[in-house]
C-alpha cells in the first residue's frame, strides 16, 4: 500500500485493530455513577439563578452539622434578612461572590466599543481591588476580615461565616467554615495491582507525523506489544483507560484547527478508540474544543463518530464531568475546564492546589454558571461532590502532577493532574492497590 505522506502512514497504523495478548486481561467490577450529569435539564427557557438556589439549599443541609461540630450551638444561624442587632456575633450561610474590576462584561465591552480604545485580551482577571460579598436568596453583604483571602476563593463557593455586622452594614468575619470533604467509604483491599491509565489532549485533529507516532506507541504499550514478558504481564493489569477530553482538539492547541480537520480526523480517531477498546475498557470524555456541546455537563460524544469502536462492549462514551466506580474505588474528574477557570479568577496557580480547594469546598465547579458555560439546572446542582472519591483528576494540564490528599476524617484521595498529551507525550497511571501514581512518556 502506498502512502502520500508520513501522516497518512501513521493514520493507517492507528486504524489497525490490535489483537489482545495471550495474557489474560484482569476484569474488575465497574459502574458508571454519572447519572446526575446525564439527566441534567436542557430547558434553556429557565434562568441560571435556579442553580444557585439549589446549591445554597443543598449546602445548608451539608453545613449545619459541620457548623455544630466546629462552633457547637453557641451561635444562632441566621439568614441575611434576619440580621437585626448590630455587633452581635452570629453565623450566616451564603454564597461567595467576587466583585472583580477586570472580570469580562458584555455591557462593559459594548460601552468600550462606543467610547474607549479596545484593550488587549486578558487571560487572568485578578486585581488588588477585588472584594468579596456573601449573598443568599434575598440579600448580599460585604465581607471583611483576616480569615478570608479574596484571592484564594472564587464566586460560587458556599460557606458559613462567623462574625457580626457593624454600623456600616459590613460583616466582619471572625472565622469561616467550609463544607469540607465528605466521609469516604472504606477503600477495598486488592490482592494484586490494578492500573487505571489517565490521558487527555490527544489532539488528533491537529496531528503531525511525530505526534501520531507517539499515539501509536501509546496504543502498542496499552496492548502489551512492547517490553519483556514480565513487563507485558504488568500491562495486563490495566483495567481501564480514561481519556479526559481533548481527543479531537486539545485545549492548549494554538494552531488553527478547522472544521474540515476535525471531520477528516474522525476515521483515525475511531481507529485509535477501536484499537484501545480491543484490549482494555475505554472511557471517552469530551472537552471544550471537541465536537460536543460546550456547556457543562457535556453529554457523551455522538455514537456516529465511532463506527468501529462501537462494536466493542468495552468502549464507553461518557460525560464531562465523569464519575465511576472501578473495583470499589470511586473516580471523579473533569476535562479541566473548571480548574482552569478557577485559576483565571484567583491567585491559585497550581492545579493540584485547586483540586484540594474544591474538595474542601465540596464542589468541583463553583464558577459554573458565572464564568464557565453550563446548562440552567433547576432542581439540583450536579457539580456538588456528594461522595468522596478515591481518585480525583483534572485533564489537559501543562504537566503531570500528583499528590495524596488526607482529610480530617481519614479520607485518602489520589489527586491527579493529567498532562496534555499533545504537549508532553505523557500519560498518568494510578495503581488502585495502593493509590500510587506515576507518569509514562511516549516521546
């Protein structure tokens, strides 16, 4: 067979369906726990205020026992409309809202177009004059105090504040209470190693021969077609592969990827997914630049894109965010949009620290729908972290990073920043037997 270019040759390799090894693959119990992401209402005639009401109502129930544990029942829990006596210490539960001078505003943009010279586009919107207020269903009040750093929080986080309102109508905080990480169900003891491979940013629509060669190496590695017999036996313990967004177009891609590029890459993407699904269960999450709806939670890719891969029962099109139970270990994560947005609107510049904060806030995407597009959820907020995960990941990061989060009640959560494969040629590997995590490079 003749190939016009090296790219065509690499595409042909990716479309090869590798046969499973003689080594028997280990099977484990699996359950997709993303029901709340799939069943989100798509009624765009509704206002976005409903999600804030649902979030506040949910967290009132979560925070009350946490408040009593931290501050006992010494102080009254009031709503803002019940504040009557000045300088009387009480507890208020509400949603944080940041007033930011640099925050993009369509009204300001229209005004600027009429009167002011356009300013250069920004990617970070923090300013020293930023302030924070606390609001509930009816009112809002300005917060001050050393207990809260405006640059370490974002809009949308629900918390409880202990303090008093002064004569000027400003609430001075003496202490603050976050929802905290939920109780974690006991992690099972495994009798052997079980690996989950996490990758993102495969960027197959903006391909180059070198990049496609790295993808081919990745498929060979997952298939166990490289290394010694002992090494292949280790690879047979891969029980799941998760692609956390950026399959077609990486979030970090700066090159112009056209619609025709995406369409022409469908066949090679399908071949890649079929090749992986032939040897291991594959969970495919969309990302913000992939051919899927941009609003979170994103629904799975359309099945028509994967004519070959759909033949495998091991191939799963899943939502973004995504939650699943693998061998009794709860895994939760997103393709990276919520984490990147939090970093844009705060001084939190480490994605690992953002993951810790979102566990502390018990909410994986607090800036939805303020600065991250999301559907106008009505009765519930799907981004609440209802169950403490064992593996908590974010995709499309600039580099691989990992840490073990240890909660106050004995929680152990493996935090994983999945590197953008198109930038790093690297994937993350988590061993469920001991929650250890390491990277593998295919450059």
